[in-house]
C-alpha cells in the first residue's frame, strides 16, 4: 500500500493534489458509465467466481463506481480478476483503467476530491469487510482527515 498523488496539472486540480489508494494485493474495479445494478451484478459475479469474500461499492460520480474486494490476492490473480470482469462486462472505461494499472504495475483508486467531483462515497456493502476492505477504509479515513486539516489551514 502506498499513497499516490496523481500527476495532474495545477490548473486541472485547482492547486489541490488528487490522492488515491495504490497496492497490488487488493482487487479493485473502476467502472465508468455503468448503472449501479450492473456494477452490483459484476461485483457479485467476480466475488463468487474468484472467492473474494466480500466487496464495497463506492460512487465516484454519476454512473461511475469503484469496487473494492475483501480477499488479498497476488498481483497476477488481481490482473486475472480485473481482466475477466473487463472482458465479459464490455466496459470500455474499466478496460482503459486495467491497461493503465498494468503499465504502472499496481492499481489505484481515487480517494480525494478531484476538480468538481467529491470523494467517492460508499453506497453498498456485501459480505466480509475484515481484510483488504478494512485496510482500504482505514487508509481512506486517514487521507480524508489529512485533506480536512489542509483545508482548515488554507482557510485560516
């Protein structure tokens, strides 16, 4: 796990860094332009097929969702799961996201605000939440606390 600051220009992020959760052991999906019921369907299928134990769904913007699974896996297994969902769901956004994660050799999901988009918020939980999800949520909470402190300091 590491803190990743995306390389956005200051104009794009209005002087604020975009922070995310990066690792190789947590299976994460980034769906764009997909209805919630379809995201839930693919999360459920992946969880059952690959025995991932549980998942959470976060809404990042209108019809854009992140999914984080509970069981820790190897990087090879992580890519296998994401590629499987990408192939069968035909979601172009997920396919592009998968390719970027392969290039970086780790996967990242945004945690902080980005431009006019708020931080992704949890909209659904299913199954166990005691391993990778717990770690993700802990890290997410720490980032949100840091961002609040920075905003408070900027205002004073």
